[in-house]
């Protein structure tokens, strides 16, 4: 409710007194006003001085520290390339930027730690956004939209390329940038194939027949795993789904599907169930990627699904059986399918940070995803670059025939699709690991498994 003030008519004497009194109050109010104004001006000047001090500190050459965590250490396939990229960055920015690195022993340890840090809005300044980490960084407000930053740096934008940018965009925003393009088929032991009388399968029926023939010849067909993100197992599953006609291919190119209860998924799970029960190693249930890779590298299995980055390990005497490199072949999946995608990539988590930290972390992100890092990951890791600014030379192709063959296959294959890590939400990926043991034991039917995946997908809504 509004009220009006009533003005009283005063006697002349009172008016004179009142005016005198008002004159005194007016003088005091002006004094107070001037004092307040001076105080405000002083506060504004203090703030301005503080901002200038901060800018001078940033420009003074003092070393700025940023945080970065990685699981690409130790025996990880990308450890050598990762270390080289960080080493070159440190050399280039010595005395200007210091990267505080936290090394985590595995993919799963990394994901668990980053999710915990995301809950408290304490993610490192740059993170790999895999398995839902990017989404958590966006949700908690730490992630930076990279589109304006790319638009300000034409050289960096050209090194990333339109394909990688469009792949990871969410509407008009971009919260992660890849540093490699993935082409994923499978590797096989040619010697084992020859002795079993088989060749890379052209259909999934032939694939299952090959598994039976390899088993009969005394070989374990597949290097599989159900621990961590079920990587090698889910690559096979993605291929089984993604080559099952247009319906299956559309599904494996759908980002964050809400339901897994369709014919293509269930058909793929039926084959995976058989493979887990009869065509893989005894340690596959609960195995980590390291176990799965070792089983192929030590010639305990005939096949492993994985990308080009695994090729350096085939000739590494510390990892592979002697002479393995000469025995390994590479193939597209049955029905002429290949996983072709860009990685989710790196997230800049500096919203709200000091300006100097924001700029330093951006420089690290640019280096980590730019042309030089792509060259290093190609040379040392076999990871394919984002654009043709980093070319596969004839010498490189001659030295890396498996990579060259897989790239050539990608120019003629019939079906392209994503892997499950890129399409599924984090809760669904966790469900695979939780329920695969029951599927393998026969305690859960493929249809019920698909229903569990749908339930898990709903948890992220």
C-alpha cells in the first residue's frame, strides 16, 4: 500500500526557524554526501589499482601454474606420446607456465577421480571429457564454451578442422576439442588364421564360424574384457549393431539413446553372450584393458578390436611376443563396417578462474590439440590427425602398413558408426560392466540386458 505525506502550514516564525534548521541539515547532508562520494571514489580506485596490479603480475613474467590430470602413463598405449607433448610444451613455455600433473594409474581411476572433483567444482584446468566428465563440467559451470576462442584464433581453428568441431558441438556451443580422429577395426594373428583355415569374415555368421574353427584348432579367438568401460568387448558390440542394416547404423550414430530395446542391440548382445561364454579367455570377466591387450600381444588370442594407436606395441619387445609384428593383420568388421569418429577430447575448465590461469590453460589446450601434438600422436602412437594439415607421408605409410591399410579401408567401407563410449551416457557405460558377468553366466538374457541399459540411460535425465 502506498502512503502520501501531508504537509502542514506553519507559522512564519516557525518557518524561519525551520529554514534555518534546514540550512544546517543541508550543510551536513552535503558534507556526508561528499564524504560518501570520496569513500566510493577511493574504493573504485582501490579496485582499479588491484586490477592493474593483477594485470602487471600476469605481464611480469612470473610463472603461472595450471592443473592437469592424465591416465596416459606407465604402460598405457599413449604414454610415450603424452609425455612428449607435455615435455615440448614445458620447453616452449619454460618460466611462463607450469603444468602441475596428476598421474592416475588407469582409465577407470581417472574417471572416478574426475567425477568426484566435478561434484565439488574442483576439476583440473584441462581435462579429458570422456565417459560423462565433459557433461559434468558443463553442469557444474566449470566448462568454457570454446567457439569464441576458436573464432579468435584462425590458425588453431584450421588445425582442429570443421569435422572435429561439428562432431562435438552441442547446439551453438562447443565444450570439448579432440586431438585425434579414430578409425577402429580389429587386428588378427595371421599365423593363427592360416593354421585354422580362416580369413577375415565378411559376414557375422562367418565371424561366428571362424571363432568355432579357431577354437577347434586350439586357439582362443577373442581378447575381451568386462572391467572398466568394457572397451574391447563393446567395440565388437558396436560393430555388430552398427552394421545391422540402416536401423542398427542409425542407432550407433545416435548420441545418448534413451532406449536399447531394439532388434539390432539384442541381436548384437546374443553374439556377445556367445563370445563371452565360448570364445574368449578365462580372465575376460572383470578384466581391464591391460589384460585384454596382453592376451593378444602375447599370442594368447587370435583377435582384438582396437584402433591404430595400438600398432606400436606389436613391435615392442617389452610388451609383445617376439616376431608378433610380422604376424598381425588388420581388417574392417564383418559387413564392411568401421568405427569412424572423433574423440570427445579435452575440456577447458577455467570459468571463474584468475585471468592469468585462464590464459595459461588455454595455451596448454591449444598445444595439446594443435598440429604439433597431432604430429606426435601420429608418429609415436599411430593416432590419426584431425585434418590433412598433418599428412601421412609415403615413408610413414611404408613404416606403418597396418595404419595405411586401415585408412585405405576407411575410403571404401560400407558402414561408418561410433563406438559406445561416445554415444552412451556414463550411467549406461557403467551398466555394461555391472551386467556383463550375468550375461556371460547365462543368468541374464540379452533382452533383459537391453532393458537394464535403458534403465541406466534414464538415470542421467
